[in-house]
C-alpha cells in the first residue's frame, strides 16, 4: 500500500515562499513588458503623425478640405 506523504507546516511555508518569489519575478517581467509595449505604441503614434504631416504638406488640399474629408468618414 502506498502511503501519502504528510506535509509539514515548514514544507508548506517553503512552497509559499517559492510561489511568492515566482510571482514577484513574473510581475517584474510583466511591468517591463508593459513599459516596452507602451513605448512601442508611442513610437508608432509618432511615426503615424509624422507620415500624416508629410502627406498633408505634399497635398494640394488645404486644412479645411482635409478636416472636412476626415470628419465625413
């Protein structure tokens, strides 16, 4: 007959500490990745704004015509 191993309070506390440490590391990684993602979104937004500005500069349309077009969409 296979007897189940009894867990002690100390072994459970050790597992709790290990789990907390793993969770702390995951939170740090999540925070780091969230910061990286936010930076990439900002970079993309800046690039799109630059592209839009260049396109309006090259366009023969004036500001009012461009805004009217955008607002009608």
